[in-house]
């Protein structure tokens, strides 16, 4: 397999597959799998804009499993998706187009600068999403104006960078727009999927997706999601979050060396 004329060795492919598994594992527990994937792709030698595009195709397909569970359990607020999904698509597409205007070194520095914010978002403690949901109807003004505005802004961020988007969406829907936490979590997956699609479309049009490389990584990402959800119940999230913190710190140090020194 080649990237801009350079072969991807078997060792490098295995390393990326492990990263994709770890990203799925982490995403299923605390969110923020992109915090593992994007730096891993860059350290493997992919240009930053290609790393962002590659992360989008993996995370887009990985979101489907979570959506299926929420839809099956009837937790999605469909009236909100009518206005929110188009906003997420457009916002993320514009965000992805914006990041592509920068040169690769600048994109790498932007990613390095934004990683701490993505980490903070992923570790913001959330209340128990399994508590009894609030059955109060959502205000029409929120559906028509609040939802599309919030999802557009967060969608732009998703296209421009990405990690932490799920946390942003849940916090915005719950604390700003007053959705109950169950519905916030479920509906945010629909918006996150739409923003992933919007950003992915921009990266595909610009030629920043490697489909052959994506196939094994998507498989490993889905497998990581499955194992992660089981491990969280067995070992608890605190131990896993400490491991994530160490991994992310090492990745940030490596990126800092690559782009700043």
C-alpha cells in the first residue's frame, strides 16, 4: 500500500490497526476516539489534512453501532433532527473546507494546539445518562432556532478538528437547550453522524481519504467499540481514563516534537 509514493509497511499497518482498535475502545467508554486516531495518523507519516480525512471515514462508520441502539430504544427526538441534521452537515462541510486552506505544517500546529481542549471535553464528568428521562415537550423555538444554531457551530468545529464533538453536543443539548440527558445523548449521535458525513464529504472531494487503508481500520474500530463497552462494565471507567490520559500525553509530546522542535 502506498501513501504519496511511500509504502506502508506491515508493521505500520499493524500499528494503525491497534490505534483504531484503541480509538474504538476509548470511544465506547469516554468518547474522544479521534484524540487517538488523528495523532497516530500524523505520526505514521500522513499529512495532517489526510489524517483528518482518514479519521472521519473511520469515525463515521463507527458511529452507526451507537445510533442503532438509540434508535431501537426510541430515545432520539426526531423533531429536533429535522432542523439539526442539515445544520450539522453544512457546518461540518464548511469547517472541513476551512482547515484545508491551511498548509500542512500549520494544520499540524493547529491540531497540537486544539488537542488539550478535546481532551478536556472528553473528560468532563457527565451525570448518569440512564436516569429517568424528562417527558416535558421541547419548546418549538428551541427546535426551529436553538438546535440548528448550536449544531451548526459544533458541526463546524467537528469538520475543522473533531475530537470532543460528542461531548460538545451533549452539553449543548442538555444544559443550553434543556433536553433531558438521555435524549441529549441519543439525539447527539444523530447530529454527530451528520457532521461526520458533512466533513467526510469535503475530505473525499479534496482527495484526502485512503479507502484501502480505511477498511481494516474500520473493522478494528468497530471491534474496539465492542470490547470497550464490555470492559467498562468489568473494570470501571476510572482506571481506563487514567490509561487514556497517559496515552494522550505521549501522543501530544510526540506531536510537539514533530511540529514545534
